[in-house]
């Protein structure tokens, strides 16, 4: 029979890779909790209307990329393509705004988009994201950027740069939109078909088209930065000043846009020079109109999302996978020895060691081979003789040095053992 394979655009994350994921999660958790972000977990599927309103019907995500289906109760359901809409829905529905003040939230989980799979682009992928709700202060924009930067730096990533822009407020954008359409209309026939279509629906998105000719045309387009009103200008100047104060360098990129009305002011991306075409590891910005758009009060907000797959590719280029080898490998043979070994394994685990118990019951020689292959620091051996004598044979696998120890003594020497295990791991 044919075997069933994973769907295109999905991947198994096997044990040898999981260590990288755990490292990213623990660094993010540590950095974000020090800045007093709280984790939030929202459902993986939501009503389709949430994303239509929360991301916008004119976007690629909603227009072409959503996994939408009708459930058995005839509801239109969508697997979340991103995290912000669900978090904002929860914020409104669970009245997190009632507490007043600023809410700092973070999330981690799988997202789903029907895209063409390639390196760094999948149909099921993972994001870590933050949302800061309740402040329109430029310090909030800078705080979230600083948190992303710190996570990426702590992971040891290099060759990253920050692209920064302001998309102003809806009023600025109406003016800019008109200037852009006036500029682009004469080139209408030279634009790629998607961009031509956007000219009426969402012209700002034309600026981040990947088409060569469209990009050339966009090169000389008017800049949004020349269309900011006084308030937007002041906000953006302050963001830049504060970034500089924190020592975070950036490049202005007026083509970095979020073309929807509820995105406002700051937009940014963190991009790696060490990835191919899919080089953006973090994208974010301010969205002062979204909470209201989704039926809540007027609450300003800013956030970002980091794509984990791209981060893991970078980490794999930089670091060996974390060592998953056991510290002790227990070899035993004979009825009494096997039960003693099981007890000893539990005791060592209780004392904090990583312990593998050989379950094969095969000849000692075979078990020793497996002990070697396991990469363990030491092997503990119990045969009938040891079981009778109440001892265990401790063998350090790198040096071959061995000694018989009373089983009852082993646990009295935990500190000693820990020191020896660490020494064997890092020669
Ligand atoms: P792109 O331009 O690469 O499609 P995007 O603007 O659609 O990105 P966002 O919605 O801002 O991406 O998501 C933030 C981050 O999530 C991206 O910078 C990227 O690292 C990651 N990401 C987005 N889509 C995918 C995907 N299909 N597969 C893997 N990672 C993704
Ligand atoms: Mg995309």
C-alpha cells in the first residue's frame, strides 16, 4: 500500500531539530517576561470574518492565502494566518481593556497560509509575536523593536538590519494615495497584473511588488515620508530619536508599507543578509485603528511577528544542534539486575540526570555498543554478580576508566557525579 505523506508546505520537526526551537522559545520567553509581557494563547481557528476585517480583504493573505472551510454547522471557519487578529478579538471579547493602562501580550504558535512552498516559506509555519495595546507613545514602538532586537541578538544572530518607515495616519495616507495613483497611472500598462489590479484597490501595496519592471517604476514614486502631517512627523521623528538613543541602527525605507487603513505610523522589518529570497525574519508596526475596526474601543496598539522557520535556518547555519545524548546509559542483564537497574535509573533521574535504560535484554556486548553510540558520558552496568553484591559498575566512556560502587553509595555522590559528568561532556 502507498504510504501517506505530510502535506506540501508542512514539515515534521524531528528531535534533532527540536532543540533549536526550544532555545528560541526559551530566549523569547526570558526577554519578553523581563519586559513584563504576558503570554496569551488564542484558538487556531476563528470565524473567517475576523480575518477579513482584521487583515483586510484587499490583502494577499485574505484574498489568496487563507485556509477557509465550512464546518459541519455551516459556519465559515479559517485557520489563523497570523496572530494579531485573534489576540485583538480576545482583548475586546474578554475586556482586557477594562483594566485600563497598557497590556503587553505575546504569543507563539502555528499559522497557516496557502502559499507556494520554498525555503523559508511554508503553508504551516510558526510565529512568535507581541502586541502592546493601549499606548500611542513612540516609546511603545521603540520598546517592541528593542525586544525583537534583543531576542535576535541573544540568539547570536548577525548580519541583520532594521528597515523603518512611517505610513502616517489615515488622513496622510489619503493624500499620499492620490499622489501615488497620479504618478503610477501613466505606467499602468507596464505594471505586473497584480499591481495593475491594486492600482484601484490598494495602490500602496504596489510599492512592495517583487516584479522587476514594477520595482523600477516604484523606485521614483513619491515617498510617503513627504506626505506626513505634523503629528505623524513628530511621532516618527521621536521614534527615530529614541532608536538612536538606544543604539539601534536602522535604514529608512519608504517602500515598506502596510496598505490598510488601520495600520498607522511606524512600520518596520528586520531582514537577514544570510537568507535567500525569504529574508525578512520579523515584521511589525503600529495599528491604531484595528481594535476599533474589530468592534472595540479606540485603543492604539503596536506589535510584531517573528517567523520561526527562517530563524531556525539561521541558527542551524551558526550552531551545532544541542546535545541530546543521555548522561548515563544503563546496561543490565538477568532478572534481578534488570529490576535493580530500573530502580537506579529512576533514582538518578530523580537526582536530575538524563538517563537511558537499555530495554533490549540482549547480550552485554550489544548493549555496550549501544551505550557507545548513545553518546552518554558514562555507562552503568549491572549483571547478576553486581545485583547479588549490591554494587554497580561505573564506566566513563571516553576514558574507559571504571570502578565498582555500592548501589546505595551512588546517590550520596550526586555532586561528585554531576561534576564528573560535566567534565566528560566538555573535555
Ligand atoms: P513575506 O513578505 O515573506 O510573505 P509577510 O509580510 O507575509 O512576509 P508577515 O505577515 O509580516 O509576513 O509575518 C511576519 C513574519 O512571519 C515574516 O517576516 C516571516 O518571517 C514569517 N512568515 C510569513 N509568512 C510565512 C510563511 N508562509 N512561511 C514561513 N514564514 C512566514
Ligand atoms: Mg506573505
